[in-house]
């Protein structure tokens, strides 16, 4: 039973990391969505994930556990990356004044 629960725990960690993918892809496609990312919260979760990786390596000495925790940490860092990128782009745009819109978007195809 212990082996089954251990395997399920590992698989659930991989599944949890995989569940970040649709959100990360949304951030990649929609920079406006990135502005709502709470860098404080996501940074806190990433720090806790790093602690989990260190715990898995040095205390539990289980590299599979560490790998699963590292996948989670990597996904969290990807979210943080998009949040920081959106804020930098917004700051750069405000420093350069209003951005001219693409006039071709105003023309309809006939």
C-alpha cells in the first residue's frame, strides 16, 4: 500500500505541474493577462517550492521527489517570468508615451 500511495503522490505532483501548462500558454499568447499576476504570491510559492526541493534532496534523499518538486518550481518560475515581462513592457511603454496603433487593423478586408 505504501508503494501505491508513494507512486500516486509522485504522479499527482507531475500532474499538478502539467496543469500549469495551459495557464503559461495563455500568458504567452495574451500579455495583457500577465498584468494580473501577483508577483508577491507567486514568488512566495516559488521560494517554498525551492525549500521543498532542498528538503527532498538533503533530508528525505529522494531524487524522484526532488524532481517532481523542481517541475513545480519551474512552472511557478515561468509564471513569474511572464508577470515580470508584462510589467517591464508596461513600464517601457509608459516611458515612451502612447504607442501608435497599427492602422491596418482599422481597414476591413473587402
